[in-house]
């Protein structure tokens, strides 16, 4: 079984909290950290944008990524939300077990 840390940017804390609660309530994530104060500079529709955002750091299992992605796309205001999963290479057995216990089917 594999684990992921997923990065998701949101336009504001309210949106981030709504998505974070939804991910945890639907057992698509064990934990979501909301990091405020992010400044993102990026290309969008031919010009450079400079926006304030919040970053969600999501801990989940690899097998849940598609469901997590679908949930975020259905609940996110951006046309193309950032949803990037990074594999967890190492982790404490207790923490990874906790992810197993709190995600997926009951």
C-alpha cells in the first residue's frame, strides 16, 4: 500500500476549510493542513498572475487519489485546480497505520 502527500492551492481560507473538511469527512484524507499566507505567481491565459492563496497539505493513500481528485474538482472554484500527489518514501509505522485506519471504506 502506498501513501501520498497531496498539494492543493485554494483562493482563500474559507474554500480551503470547506475542501479540507469534505476530504476528511468522506475519508479521502486522514489529515489536511491549511497553510495561509501563500503567494503564487503563475501563467494563466497568456499573462502572469500574482495571487494570495492558501495551501492544503493532504495526507492520504495512493489508491484514493482519483476519488480525492474528483471531489476537489467538484468543489473547487478554479477551472484548473492544483492537485499534485507526491509519494511518501518513508514514514513512521504508527502514522501510516493511522492513515490506513482513518481513510477509505469503513
